[in-house]
């Protein structure tokens, strides 16, 4: 991974959107689709610091499948690949 997140930030690879077709056979354009809210964790930061200067351990780890808030994070592109960088507080849950 070429990105090392800081503090409580996480780098995600968002699940690919599959081509969708309506019941009548029409294809739904990408612009009309909702962005997926499921992703794989690729990198995690060391954790935020509390008031005493102690690290708060991260609850997610590399390889976890997670769901996140709809409009969370910052989309970035590195070497032609798209990633999402967000804070741990934007993670809603870990998929088991």
C-alpha cells in the first residue's frame, strides 16, 4: 500500500458496482446508481491520541469488510486505482 494513513484514518477499497438492469431490460447508467457503502480495509493509521497523549487502538484491521456512512471520506486516485480515506468514526460496522 502506497498510502500510510495518520491518526484514526483508514484507507478503503470500495466494492465494485455491478452493471444493473431493470425488470424491463433497461440498463441503469452509472450516474443514476447509488455509491456502494461496503468496502475492504487496505490500511489503518496508528490510532488517535486521547487527552493524556495515549494512543486509542483502532477497532478495524486490514482485511476487514466494513460498511460506512454514505457521504463520508475523501475519494483519491493513486496509480489509476480509486480509494476512500475516512476517519474510523465514519465506519458503521464490520461485516462478518
